[in-house]
C-alpha cells in the first residue's frame, strides 16, 4: 500500500483474464520489441497523409525531442506525460492480466493535478508510486505481455516526471512518456493488422500517435500554463486507433 497526498491507494488483486496468443509472426505484439521507446523516437517520422504541423518537429532523435520538450515549463512536461498516459491507459484498464495496479491511473491523475493546480506530492510518495509502477512493468515483461508493459510504462514516466529533482531530468522523463505512447501504438498495430503480410508499416496506430505526439510537443514548447483540455483539438482520447485495437480478434 502506498500513500499519495490526500488519498491512500492499494494494489488490488483481481480475477485474471485469459490472455489470447498473439499472431505467430508478430512477436513484438506480445513481447517488448528490441526497438524501445527511445529507438522509436530516433526512427524517421513518416505520417503519410497525416498532417504534421511543423517541420521543426520531424523528430529525428530522442535527444532532439527531449531538447524541444526542455523548452517547456515543468507543468508543460507533466501535461505532455499525463496526456500520453491517458491515451494508452485504456489498453491496461480494460485488459490487464493477473494482478491489477491502481498506481497507473493514480499517476496520470496526479500528473494532471500537479500540472494544472501546482499541488505536488511529497518526494517519498513519488518514489513509492514510481516503485509500484516499475514493479508492474517488470512483472508484465517477465510474463512476456509487452503491450501491457508498454501501457504501464507511460504511467511510470508520469511518476518519474513527478519525482524528478531537476527540469532536465523531468524533460527526459516526459520525452520517454511521449515515446513510450508511440511504442504502445506500434505494439497495438501488430494486433490490428494480425497476420496480413500486406499490413502497412508504419501502421495506423503508429501514424496517429506520432502525429498527435508531434503536435503535443510543439504545443508545450515555451509554455508556462497548462489546462487539461489543451490537447483536445489534436485528437480524441482514447485515440481512434484504440477502437481498431478493440476490434482485433487477437487483442488481449
């Protein structure tokens, strides 16, 4: 059990859900791909017909992405991390396997509250929240359920922004949150397209998530004040690709 500010949250065991096997030729859907979140940020941005608002934000490297994020305030970094968590948390909340952790949703809510209201949490609580989420990510990785690990990882990045002792550390954690959301979308694409050898690469989830994250990063750059609806015009939350993931026969 860990305490976060005014409320106490506990790790609650629930009845396990059956995990369906992934398509045999798409191991990245199930297990974490070798290309992690930072590697995704280094990959070329190819949004096809999806409009990218600024050529400056063709994010060719994780370092460049982090540098742009560092121009924002701590509130802006938290807002980016929190909206990234919101966009992928439905994967976990609807389809967790084994033991459920409320810490993922707690981290996202605390991220937004701190960003918008300036009400932080004690360092010990931030460390406890981070530890809880890291343990859950490790659990899903050990079980080989990469897409759940990826979804919880984004919430872990929110907690790391909350716990960061310096703005540079917060910028790195926020950048990882953004890249981790794209990583979750990449894994979702494997379920969406299934065994189809003609499946598009990058897929519809990755294209949508990259476009959203690019515009969201652009929006927080140099910005001091934030609001929970500041990204609402950039796309729905959960994203459109989540509906396609739900419709996939092999999703967990």
